[in-house]
């Protein structure tokens, strides 16, 4: 692994590490709370559960493109990528207005900027 790949790996860990820990640790608790309070507001809880799943999918796709870039291999921009983009945007529209600025920066903005950087690196990657 060369220095550039190590730098990209450090960038991915710094940008999406806190979001990964928060989502991986908090997802079961949030899902449990949604199931427990489902009878109070079924429509809102269903939408929130779907958007949590979409956010988790976006995070998985972030790590797929980041590790493909670090490993200098091609990433397939297929339906999974576009589903993750749609899920990320929908989750951002739903969750960002209620988030404090620091939390939004840590959980949404930094991973989004790093994701965009890895997309651009993959797009300019020579086809071999």
C-alpha cells in the first residue's frame, strides 16, 4: 500500500468513523424504540425506520467505494450506488433539520464530502 492509499484510508476513517460507530451502535436501539412506540404514530415511525435503513445502506456503500479506492480497484456505479445516493438524500432531508450543527457535521457532512471525493477519484481512475 503506497502513501496515497494510506492517506485515503485515513481520510475514510476520519470522515466516516464516527458515523459508522454511531449508526452501528445506535441502530438497534433506535429500531427497538420505533417498534415499541409504533402504535403512537405508525406512519411517522414507518418512514423513520425506512430512512434509517437507507442511511445504513448509504454508509455501507460509502465503505465499499472507499475500500475500492484504497485498494486501487474499480467500483461499479450500479443500482446499489444510486439506491445509496437516494437513501442518503432522503435521510438528510428527514434527519438534518432536527440535528444540532456539530452532530450534523460529524454524521452527515464529513461522510458526504469524503464520499464525493472517493466518487471523483473513481471517476478519474484510468480504465485498465
